[in-house]
């Protein structure tokens, strides 16, 4: 037997062992991977439902159980686009009203916040001039901005948009400014040596290097905008998830309050995941 034949024969058990470790066809591997990914969240949800049921049955009898909450919330979920009244509509209709308001305020926030952040990051003079103002306005609550918006615009809808924009602006401003200041000096030196126009420096050097910081600010701004919409709708009584929650609180319908809390949290999670997906696509482009 030649050495080549011996090598070939010795390799066969290795291939067989590799095939023995194969969990199965691609479909089974996909199902197994999906099961492993879904199992931890399902366990977490089951744990929350168990604790919730125990609390409603023992120390907090006023708290509706998961079953009672589902039964009372079923009309809003089974027919999510129904419109029975101004504040008696399907859950998707309420969510749609809230998302439109959030979109208006959010895009105003990033349209104003991103250029301001670049300005603060590029110019030390502007940073020293405007940073104290930013730091004073940043922690102001939406409950304070909304009355000012009502004074300025005399209507609840633009006042809510104003409040969302004012609260959601600052994460974008601060993270964009931080990203501009974090651009390596070597990049700027090369652009200066090549005598690149300012527009080229902005689009080819500063913007790509700052993009990860900007998207961190965008995600934080979106989360704050979604938080503010609840307070804005509760105070103005506008139809939406916040307005519906406030109405059901005044009516002491706790099942619908829980429904609103779950819906607000779920939509916030989806928005964050969508923003993360957009960020990954832009980085890989």
C-alpha cells in the first residue's frame, strides 16, 4: 500500500466523525437556532406573568390579573383600527396618532440638533458660548416645555411637537459634538495638506467619522421623544396612547392602563431595533 493510499484511508474516519456531529439538515439547524434565540425571552415573559398573577391574587387584589387584562383589552387588539369615538379607538389607531406626533418632533430635533452639534464640536468659541445654555436647557422636563408651547402656539398639537423637539434635541447635540471632537487629528491634517474644500472635508472626513456617535444620539433622542409623547398627550388630552392612558386612569380601568404600558414599551423596543438596523446598514454601505 502506498503512502498516498494510507493517507486517504486515514482521512475517512475524520469525515465520518464530522458528519456524525452534524445536527441535521439546514432546516433543522435553522429551527434549532431560532428555538435557542426565542427561549430566553419566552422564559422572561413567563416569569413576569407568573409574578404578576401572584401579586394580583395576593398582596395587590386591585391589580387585574393577566387573564382579566386580556379579556378587557381584547376589543382594542382584535379590531385595532376601529373608531368608536375620539378616545375609544383601536390600539393601532392610537399608536398611529402618537407615532405621527413623535415623528414630527423627532425630525425637528435631529434637524436642529445635528448641525448644532457639529458647530459645537468644530468651533471652540461656539462651544464656550453655547455649552452653558445647552446644559441649562437639557434637564428641563417636558412638563415645563408644554405650557410654554401652549403660550407660543395657542394650540395643543404644535405645543406637543414643540415639547418633543425640545426634549429630544440634546442627546443628538451632545453626541454629535463629542463625535466631531473625537475625529483623529491626523484625518484633519491630511485634509488640510490636500487643501480639500470645506464641503469635502465635511462629507468625506467629519461625517463618516462622526456617524457612530450621531446614531447613538439619534437612538437616545428617539427614546426620549417616545417618552415625552405620553406626557404631552396626557396633558393635552389628544387622542393617542398617552391620551387613552390618562382617560382610563381617570375612569379607573386598570386593565387598559396595563394595555397602554405594554403597548408603549413594545413600540419603544421596535423603534430602537429599527434605528439599530438602519445604523448597521449605513455602516456597512
